[in-house]
C-alpha cells in the first residue's frame, strides 16, 4: 500500500482563499504528493484556514498517513456541507461545489473521513455530506486463503482503531463504520457531529 512516487489522484493541489483543497480519490502516492506540496514554504505560508476535503475515499492506509500529517502540522479541517433550505441563519461554507475541479464531488466519504477527523479544529457548516462505511480490501492477490484475508482485514481494523483513538474519535464510530456495507454510506448526523466531532480536539 505504500507508494514510491507521488500520485495525481488528489487532483490539483492548491491553496484557495487560504484553504488547502484536497479533492479526488485517495490513491497510493498521495501522501508524498501532499507532503511535497506542504514542504514548499511558499505553499504552506498561504494556508490560513486549514484543509478542505472533497473526496469519495480510496486507499485507507494512504488516508491514515495523510491524516497523521494533517495532525502533526496542526491544521484544521472542513468538509462539504449544504444547510437545509429552512435554515437561512447558517452562513454559506467558504468552499462551494463550484470552487472544485469536479463540482459533483461535493462530499467527504469513506476514507476521506479519516482525513477529516485529523483536524485539530473540525468545522462543518451543516451535517449531511460526511459519510462512512466499511472499508474494502484494497488488493486481494491470487492464492490468498480465507484465513489470509481475515487476518488482513483484522489488521486494517486494528490500524483504524488505533488511528481513531489518537484522533480523539469515540470508538462507537469504528463499530458504526463496520456495520455499513462497503457499497452503502452512513451519513454522520448533526447530533452526532455536535456531540462527538465538532470543534477543537482536546
């Protein structure tokens, strides 16, 4: 799962309105792309509003590496949000769908959740576009037995559990994640966000 060269999956790395936008599918090599971008002092100094995430997910292990980088750099995170029509009191998000390379990809799902919870301050204009589900096995080589696959699945779950503990995410979200099939999405509710994920990490 470890990439040896930068990837272009997280498309068009850029700082827009003081926010680093991470958009696109998370693939092997993206950690190096993000790290190399942020090692450029001229890029890092432009960031005043943290990281905005718009991704359908992808590689879990790559997302965990990028998430650790976000936490080490003490960056805040924000995800797409669309307030309901009856809540005119809620301000519009800083980054909208039209600001992305692909306006139709205005959500943060699956492995993107791991990037989101890495923020030292988590912002969400309104819940409804931040979603989770059970991770898929990224690569299943020929010749693997059911026992091999079960062991690999357990290792991934343990890695996620350790990560979420470090990111101050209640363990119930790990159980919730594994209760949702990989081809479905469980959206985080406003009540869950306000109670468990919102604001500064202790």
